[in-house]
C-alpha cells in the first residue's frame, strides 16, 4: 500500500511538473525568447542526479512556482550534452538553473536544490533586474456610423477618414473583419484614421460620398473635405491589407 501511494504521489507531481511548457530544443528556446522578448529559464541536470529529480518533482511541481514561470521560456538540458554546454557559463554542480536573456546573458543562477520559498525569492530577484513585459490590452477600432459626425471628428483631430462599405449578408466582409481587421498591426494602422462604416443598402449614405459603388468589402480614403484619395475593393488577407495600409501611410503622411 505504501509503495502504491509513493507511485501515485510521483505520478501526480510529474503531471504538475508537466504544466511547465518545456522547450525541446536548446537553440529554438533562445530563438523563441528573442522573438517574444522573454527571459529563458534553463535547467541543467544530470542523468543520475537525485537532487535534480527532487527539484523537479517538489519545487518546480509546486503550483505557485509553475504559475510564476509561465511568462518564461523554459528549457532543460543534460550536463552530458557537450554541444549545448559549450554555450553556457561553467556549471559547478547539478541541478543548476540559469535565468538568461535571449542573448544568453546570465541574469541570475541557482546551484543545487532549493525549496519552494527560496526558489520563489530567486524569481523575485530576476524580475527586479529584468521586469517582465506586461501583456498589452488588445487594440480596439472605434467606428462611426454617421457621416457628418465622422468628418467633424476628422477635422478636429486633423485626420483623414477611412470608410468601410459592407453588407450584413456579405460573407467576405465578415471574413475580412475576422481576419485582417482583427490583427493588432492592422488595427494600429487603422487607428491613424477616423473610421466610418457604411451599409451598402443605405442609399442616402452611399450617394453622400464619391466612389462608394462597387464590390464589397471596400475601403475608401477621404480627406476632411470629403475628397476621395484612394480606394481598395474586395477581400484581402492580413499581409496584403497591411501592405496596402503601409503604402497609404507613406503616400498620405
């Protein structure tokens, strides 16, 4: 019975330890850290190291520790892996845990086994030296549905007006909104304009501005005097639509 309990306890702790999203590739972990602007937590362990196992199944399996480590890129290597060890500072014993920048600069290192409380204090030290990048809130697009209000705002803000012509039944309009218009880089570009949505079935609005007729979805750029500057019709994926917005920002600074 005691043996069964020990096996069960080991299984549960292993499952908790698995909550840490360990990267399988040493080089890939640092590439990902560079891409996402994150800190790497690198654990060096040994094949027959009992303190490494204790560190993994007790300290790193703790719920508070695993939560604190979620913003980090975690990767494990064996001390016996000579190729990877060449890229690291000298390791005097295992387990050793390095907190490192994407450029492999050591921020903090922990040698040996540490309990939960002590290890959490090391994480605190790391975050004092390199504060974690907070996840920014998603950008929102503020659309006007009244032409006069949109152009009045454009004059006040010294901005141009970007008009989206759509139709509730248009599936490509819905796809455009779900894809390109949900992209953060696209939203950042669009927020440089006053945004106005016009429904194609609204005949009065469709006739109030020049050049709105045609395939939908369509985007039309106007100056504050309602002069048409540019237009784009049809569905475009995120990359192509972002490219179009980049061209507009260069042409109409």
